[in-house]
């Protein structure tokens, strides 16, 4: 029972972290998405049209994210041969990057110019941290809803709702209720992370970046305490 609870709670804590980091990064780094990196295509277009800053970071976000995901996959494949728990190692590395991002944000922020090297460096460190989380989640916790990319999750929820509203369903069809409930909770937790980041940024500014490393430590501790098997 305890192992099952940890396997349910860990993805939710990762989702909370992603919502917090994405929102805090967007507010502090001139509209940079650190977790949902493809969203930077939209904000890049806006920055080019309106002449706002942050173009460099938005251009770099996707290639940095992709390179870190590749490195994470290679690292995850290599770690088991050395008898080092892969997921724990990746979560630990993510915590280090989140801590580094927090230190940069607090030392150099607030960032009035998103193209300054300090802002770009802070953003890319946070992008790297979220890339590790995304890849680790996909590789080791594959059966859980994604911790980012809520559009796909929302689409599946609407499909499940439509199926439940149908007058008749095949007798052998599995009920969509469990999946719908799990994904709905996932979206609610992500939204809670976004709201918490916005509120804290409004009150304490860049000091809000202290929270993500603490959440990361919590997820690592939860993983170590749970000791559950990984999804394959």
C-alpha cells in the first residue's frame, strides 16, 4: 500500500514543481517558458513584433531542452550498469540544477532585460532542470500523466467525458472514470503550482525560486522512501 501511495504522489509532486517553475520563469525571465518550451515560439513571435527582450533565451530554450533530454536518456541507460538507481540520480541532478537556478535568480535578479547573459544563464539552467524532469518522468514513470504539456491531458479528459455521456458503450469497454479522475487531479495540481508561483512572485519576487529546489528534495526523498518499481 505504501509503495502504491508513493507511486501516485511522486508524479503529482513533479507536476506541482513543473507548474511552479514554468510560471515563476515566465514572470521573472521576460516570458520564458522553462518547462513547456514549445510555448516559447509564441512568446518569441510576440517579442519580435513588440520589440521586448528575451529573444535569445527563447531561441535557445528548445535546443537546450532537446540536448539535455538526449543526455538524460543516455545517462539513464548507463546508470543501471553501475548499480546506481537511475531515477534517484536524475532527480538529484534536477535538484542541483534547480538550486543553481535559484542562486542565479536571487543573485542577479530581478531581470529587467531578458537578453542579458545573467537572465539567459538562469533561464537555461531552469530549462535543463525541467528537461531532466520531463525525460525522467517519461522514461521511469511512463504510466503517470505528464507533469507538463497539460493540453494533451485536457484533450484526453474531454474525450473521456464525451464517452461517459454516450447513451451506450460496449460492455467490454473499460470505464474511463479512473483515468479521468487521475488526469483531472494532475491538472489541478499543475494549476496549484502556477498559482503558488504567481502569488509568491508578487510578494517576494525572485526569492520565490527557493521553492522549486525544496520541492525537488521532497520528490527525491519520496522516491527514496517509496522504493517502488519503475514503469517501463
